[in-house]
C-alpha cells in the first residue's frame, strides 16, 4: 500500500499542476484539501520562489485573507519578473471579491507596477488589477492610463477596467472612442474593431440608465458571441457592484434588470456565460 500523502505533498500535487486554471476552477480543487491543506499552502507561499507560486495561487483562489500581504510582497519584490503577470492576475481576483476591505493592502502595487519594465512584464493584467481594486487611487491610475501612450489593446483593456469600476469621469472620452470606431465601420468589424466596440459597449451598458441606449447601439454591431460576452460582463458587474456597495444596490439592480430586458428583446443569449470574479445573483 502506498503511504498517504502529507498535507504539504497533497497541496503541491493538487495546486502546482494547475497554475494555469482560472482561479474559480482552482478554488474547487483547493476546497478538497481542507484546513490542513490550507495551512500547507500558507507554508508553501512563504517558502522558496518555486513553491511560493503554488501556495499563492491556491490561497488566492479561495481568497484567503492571509495571502494578501504575501502576494503584495512577492509582486513588489520583483515587479519586472517575467512571471509577475500571474501574481498580478491572482491579486486582481482577490481584490475583486465581495470583501472590499481586501483591496486596500494592494494599493502599494499601483506604484510598484508603474515603472516601464514592470508595466511590460505585467501586461494587461496590471490594468485588470486596477479594474478590480475598488479604490479612488486605482480609478485615478486607470484614467491616467487611458490618456497615456498605450497600445490599442491596452487602451481597450483600460476601458474594460474602467467599466468594471463604473467610473463616470471618462464618459465623454470613452463615448468619443466608441463613436470614432463605429463611424469608421463600412463592413463587419475586424477583431480589433470588435474589441474596441465591445469594451465601449460594456462601459456604457454598466454605467448609467442614460448611457445604455448608446451601449446597445454599439452592441448591435458585434457578432452574437461578442454580444453575449459583453452583456454578461455588464450584467455581472452590476450585480457585483450591488454586493460591494449596499448603499447603491437598488440602483445597480434596476439597471441590470433594464439591461436584461433589452438584451432579451435583442435576442442576446448571455445567461450561460460566467464572467466577473465571484458568483452573484439577484433575488
């Protein structure tokens, strides 16, 4: 009979082979480890770099609060490391959860990831983190990114992140970017054009009642698959906003209901898509 694996060996076996899984999928594996497995992951996260990545991934997947200082320290210590994007992606998942208080400790990473080498290493995952950090400093950094010298892909990622934040200060700028792209379409949208229109539509659909009509107009220019993806992101963002901000929950849920009615009328089938960072439903 083979000897039973120790908690540490079991944690390595379950997590280290699954680092490319989405955090929500990895979480299901971590849950099988129990409390002893979580303790083993914590030991891994505070160990040598090769093992630390496994521990950080597992703890981030279940949003264990103890991972926050460890992730922050790991990213700040080597922001230009070629694999730092993984750490930043896990930090974004943790920061984007229902517990808003977990976001604040990640704030030092805004400065740590702002250097050119760090930006290049983190890629669009830096913008993803800013989109999930529900803090004024993150929103300010995203606005700066929107107006800075970035690639077209990074510009679209910034719009997507600002949509996650439902940031109203860039409404005119984002609306203009969408109009420029829509006015230039003579045929079916290319991948790059669809990416821009999808990001702008997401922003407008999730922002406010008065912007949804324009968002729906952009949505109609997309393929059915891109329409479903965009509506799923907007609907989930509104639902998550209601959880994270109880004071504006009613307004967010009402906007989501309006979006759902409009999307259903347009034949957009989005209900089966999983987007956002945590399971969320409206009673």
